[in-house]
């Protein structure tokens, strides 16, 4: 019987992020505590830019955006937000979305699989993803459960399970 395998990736659904951003922008425009504070959230190229006239307000905009991301099933580990920066009369936060597993993180995950996973499971780094293969599908399920239980500082998804 051929080996079974799956890929470990770190991808973000761009459309879901766009939907979350639009929902956050709508909530900010309608909420009473944001009236007259020039609070906004929008795409700025590949980054997301949040603006408001006070540091607490811009942090509140970030909080609203994060809650919308969670509701849409996007891990907050994929969102890397900077600290509030003063620019003129307003404060802004620039956030970016992390996609792909770095070589260093892929090696870290492969080491976890090697050390704690079932015997006979192989993990190979392929670009910005990790291919995990084994003769037993049960072993692959065990690897998925093991990685879901780990507290990693980046988001993981499991795809192409066959």
C-alpha cells in the first residue's frame, strides 16, 4: 500500500481577512464611542493600517479587527501588529499577515514530529510548507493531534490529506 500524506501550511484566506476588515470598518463608523475621533481601518498595499486620534482608540480599532478575524476563523497568530506610532495629530498601527512557514519554523515542527510523533512518520520541508507521510493513516492523525496540542507562535493548517 502506498504512503498516506498531508501538508502542513500557514496560509490566510485573503477574502476572509477582507470581509473581517470591512466588518470592522462598518462597526467603527457606527459605534458611538468612535464618533468624531477619525478612527479608520483600511488596506495599505499588503499591510493593514489603523488610525485614530488617540493611542487608546487605535488599540480599540485593533481589538475590533482581531475579534472580527476570530469570528471568521482566522488565527490571530497570522496577524503581526506593530505598536501604536504617533504621526502628526493621530496614532496609527500597521499590521501585516504572515503566510508560509519559515525554514526555521518548519525545522522546529519536523523536530517535534521526529521526537514526539509515532515511529515511521517522515516530515520533509518543501518550500514554505511541510509534507508529512506515513504508511499508517492513524499515525498521521496522531501527528495532527500532537501539533494541534502544541503552543506554536505561528498558525498551522493541515491540507491535502490523502
